C-alpha cells in the first residue's frame, strides 16, 4: 500500500483534498500484484492566474513514476495526472511482457505488474513523414520562422557553425536552442 506525502504551495491541503488524492492515486495499486511499500509524493500548487498544478512522483525499485499536469481546476489536474501515470504503467508492463517473450526471461519479472486492462498498448506508429531542406540562418531568424509557421520547434542549419540546430518554445514561453556537434 502506498504512503502519501501531500504538500501544498499557496494552498492549504484540506482533508477533502487529501482524501481525493489518496483515493485517485490509490487506484494505481490495482496494477501491482504485490503492492510495493512506496511513498507517493504529491505536490499541489495554485498560481495567481487561477491555475492549479499537480505533480506526483512514486519511486519504485524498478521504475520511477512521475507526472505533472496544470489546469484551471485542482481536481481535474489530479485526474489528469492519474491518467498519465496509468498510461506509464501500462506502457512499462507492455515493454516488460514484450522483452520477456523475446528473450525468454522468467515470469517473475513480468508478474510485477498485472491486471492492466488494455495491456497491449498500440505500437509506436509514425503517421507522417516530412522532408525538408535546411537553410543557413541565425537562431533569431529561426525563432521568427518558427513563430511565423506557428510551430513549437524549428530545425535549421546554423550559419555560424554550419551544424544542424533546433530552436523550440519552452513551457514558460521563452525559447531554447539545441546545437549538434
């Protein structure tokens, strides 16, 4: 059974919030045959722009489950985080089962996670392929191109280094640059 460490930032963690978190995160226990003795770290944050962010981290011996979600409603954020964690568990279980079938690993490792309803998650499928020619430009011009196209990232050839680089929009609204060697 999970232990819970629920902390609030700019919010008082009431008994109602604590019980809701424990009820929702506790549903993840059904995916384990032998529920590990783990602590679920839950961080609740409320911002001045009326949004609530929920972060959940569950360190396990063989996996660290972690998800975060931000939405206008605290309870909706909790629900969304639990959905993300369920997907992570199912994906991990599918990966373990596939590896066990391919390599003939003993069942004991596979039995760590059981009872996932849709255990066979769909294969990673590439649904679109794009070809592009990289044009030499500076990072500022690449950011302008990215914004003009309405994308979250843009690949370009750096005019100074002649290497391939990527600019991207960060969650905080600022920009990042990835350079290759």
